C-alpha cells in the first residue's frame, strides 16, 4: 500500500475519507496542516509542514481546495525526498475508472475515454471543449451596477457577485454548455418542450435564461429563486416582460412554514411546464407540488437529479405516481460535491442529470 501524507484536515479531507475510503486505499502516515488546530484527525497525527521530512512516504495527497498555493509551498520547501503529488481529482478519476471500467454502456465508455486526456468536470464530453475559445461580449449597466450579455438579442443580467467581465463570461459559458443540444442537462427535447401560450414554472431560476429563451412564446412564467443575490438581476432582465412574469423569492419545499413554501400554496392555476433545479431539494419540492401537478392536464417537466446519488429513482417514481410518463436524459454528469458544500453525494459516481416527464393523456 502506498504510504502518503494528506495535506489538509477540512471538508476535502473529510470527503476523501468518508466517500473514497482513502484510509483503506492508502497508508496515511500523518495529516499536514499549516494551522495546527487539532492534534489528530480520524485517529491519525496532525503535523505542521516543518515535520514532513521526519516521515517515510511515497506521496502527498493535497486534500484542500487551495491546491495551487500548497504546491507552491511544497516546492519552496525544497524537500530532499522523492515523492509524487496527488490531487482529489486524481483519486476520483481512478475510482471512477475502477467502478465503470467493465461497463459495456456506450455513454460510460465514451466518458472513460474522454477522461484519459481531460480533467474531471461536470460534463465529461468533447463538445465542452468547443466553448474554450468562444468570444462573449459582456456589457456593464452603470444605472444598476450589473453586468449583462445579449442572449438571443435580449439583455440577460447577472448577480452583482459576478463583479467583473471575466466572471460573467465564465458563468455565461457554463449555462450555454449546460443547455447545449448535446448536454445531459438540456431541459427541452422532443415533445418535452415549452409551447406557445404555456404557463411555465421556473424553479431555481438563477439568472433566468430558461424563461428568457421562451419569453416570446409563453403566456406567463413563475420564477422561483431562493438566492437573494439573483432577485435584482431577474427583475432587471424581465422588466420589459413584467406583465407576464411573477418573481418569487422563496425556498420551495414540501410544506409551507416560515421561509419555506409548497408550490401548491403559491400557484393556483394549471401549469404547462415545470423546470426544477434546486440543489438537491427537488424531490421534497415535488411532494409540495402534488395538487398542481395532478390538476395540470398538459404538464411537461424537466427535473434535475444529479445532486444526490439516489435522487434519480426517487424523482422518477414520484412523477410516475402523479401520472406522468418519465425518462432520464441521455448521458451522465460528474457532480463535485465539494464545489457546493454537499456531503450527501459522492464524487466517485457518474450520475443521471435530469428526468423529463410528460402527463399521460387519458
């Protein structure tokens, strides 16, 4: 078993231990931390960097999000040792390969081939590379101090935390990738689409690109967003269409209590399309949408399933219990829980991205 030191005692290290069985895969001699706030971590000694040379090891696993900074620190120490440096991504990739190498599914095999020469990313497909050199024109509105782009000739505003053009460009490209025709995250495909005159519910609206793309066709849109940072940007984007837009700053859940609200309690009409992407709370939100879904005779929906390993089957079953025919979108995604603070998922799985559903016609 390879002898290693693990640099870090925070969430990344915890994820590696609890989700990747790192203590079984490697002989961890010690944990390294610049701030010696604990003497042991999972029963193993924690040391400061100046003690590294006292240990016999073959590699260092950088178990922290500050990878670049730690590499610079290690190089500056000029250690008289031969060792390799591993990242969490190195470990995740190896575990994914180990888990799926015998799969005969074409999508899985294509992903494994892609990962030979690429880092892990949410969409492990070649089409993502096409966006690397794509030019994006970003503008600044000094009246509201927000950046915006023109999306389909319409202004799309971004939250103020995206406070420079580079951040906006990166974010905008990420949502274009997400809704690329080849993406597993594509909300509309085939007959699961928004039609003229529809009432739509955009749950987890964020910047609002889904509604903006359909704004000319729809009769009305409910935009539901829990993150306060997006509310001002949504109002700015949809100012020209405010007669058909209802923006709600709430947390959608299974019941209405305090800051939480059930969809059934805030919408009192039939709806035609529900898009839902709310960071792993989709199944619970669907429980609170039962009346709305059952009474909506022409309903179509796209519900995200990738935040937790077992959400796909739970959501699929829930939609079918409400009278919808459902199916997974084609392909898989890799979800990195550490980017979003999730510990109820695992970075060693490829997961289905969303379930599309359509009401069965009696």
